[in-house]
C-alpha cells in the first residue's frame, strides 16, 4: 500500500499513518537461513574441542546398536555421559540434518527374504555375495569413516570396497551397478544385514530389476553373515590394530593396498592355503580347459573372448562379461542343511574367516 501511494506522499508519512515501522518497509530479505550461523564445533568437559562430524559419527554408533530407537533427548543424555557439553537443541539439529531422527529414517515396504541356511555352499564365483559396513576410526581427523566391503563367498575375493565419509543408499546402488558392468549379477544371491542402506526401497528395487536375489540376516544375529564378519576380523587384526591413520587419504590408500594383499598375496586357510585370486582363477581355468577339450574333439579352435579370472584373453577388445553359458552349465542348486537356530542367544558368534 505504501508503494501504491508514494507518488502522492512521502514514504515516512505513509508509514506513520499505517503504524508501520520504516525498518519493516525498507527491509529486503537476503535469502538463506536467518540468524547467526550455528557452531561447527562441540566442546567437552576436559576443555577439548571436536568437530560436529565426530559428534554425528558417535550418534550413528549409538543408533547402530541392536534395537536402539533413541530420540534426540536420549541421545543428548548419552553424549553428556561421554563428557560432551551439548544441549538437546543442538542434538536435534545435527540429527535432523543427517536424517537420524525418529520418523525421518529410511522406510521400507514389502516382505524381506530372510536367511534360511547360515552356511553357504558356493560352487562357483559370483553365486553368493556378502556385504557389510565397518566403522574405521581416523586418528588424524578424530572421526569415523565407513568401509563397505562386498565379498565373493566361493573364492573369498573382495569384489569391491568403498571407503568414504558416509554410505548412503545411492552409494550401494552405484557399487552394484559397477559390479554388474564387470560381472552380471543376474541370479546372484546377495546377503546383507538390516542396515538402512540395504533395506531401502531403491536398493531392493535395483537388485530386483537386475534379477539378483537379496536376503537379509535376522536381527541381532551376526552369525548369519559370518563370511563378511570374518573378513572384518581380518581387517581389524591386520590393519586397524596396527596402523594409526593421519588422514582420510592415508586410510583409503592403506585399505586399497590391503585389498590387493588380501586378494593376491595372503594365503587363506579355508581355501587350502590358496589366495582368493588363485581360487577365483582356478575355477575359470578349469572351465576354459573343459571347453577346449570339447572343442578339440571337433577340430575347432574354441572362442577366446570370454572373461577368465577378470582378464580379457588375447585378440579381443570388448567390455568384459562372464560367458553367456556360465550359469547354464552349473548344476541346479540344492539345500541339504539343517535350518538355522533363530535364537541368537543359544549360539556364540562363529566367524568364518581365514
């Protein structure tokens, strides 16, 4: 209204007539969130100061406990017990920004296929994959990072690893998309726990579209995923307990080097003192020899453009993929094991490692 009549009268007089403060009339919003910027640091009772990223990492650890469904008030009490000087308003803001509040978590729909048999009798590579996430403490940055590992059960080979600040559902999808480009995951059984990244509808739908079979471990039953838990015990013994990481890049380089060591150099006891890569290559070498013998009877040179042990053979330049008939040649899968005991208190965790 002031602008409408400004050509007839001054703005100051119009504001007085309308009882409108001039500061309100002349105010122009600048965009963004008003007020002072929130603090990026949190103090502790011993006088030290840590970044909010570390606080969020501790909150994630608290919420990762089995059956833990704390709201921000209970999280605030836990943080105060850990000597943090923090109030519930800041905890609410940090949990809200990182989607950790109750009612704002990732939702899932539809039935989940739970593990029926704890032990897996894998007969060939890329029949069963196990995956899980492990927290890694980086001393130089005083915060946790997350290590996602995907392991082939037959060879114990680490197919992919992802090490970064957080693992979201889109990260899980991208890792499986990368694997699918190298080794088609059609017909592969993927075993994981009930982490929010794995039960997300988008992840379930991606695996379903790729025609992979996803199965979930029972709640608070790490025995169901003993293969990847066994690898985590190796990571803890050979890397985490022996090194202090000065930075994210230091840790990332170390885990990349360990992946090479584990796959190609380290002998695995349950594989007959072979490396995972030797076990992987051994299957494909036998597969190739059987194909050459059949072709030799007909006096023909067998096709040399199949992926054998992760390498394209000579004379071929194409995107690597498994032989089209690899799954056709496999015998039908049968389960002869006794169903698992669903009561986790009656068993101790049995890691299936090297």
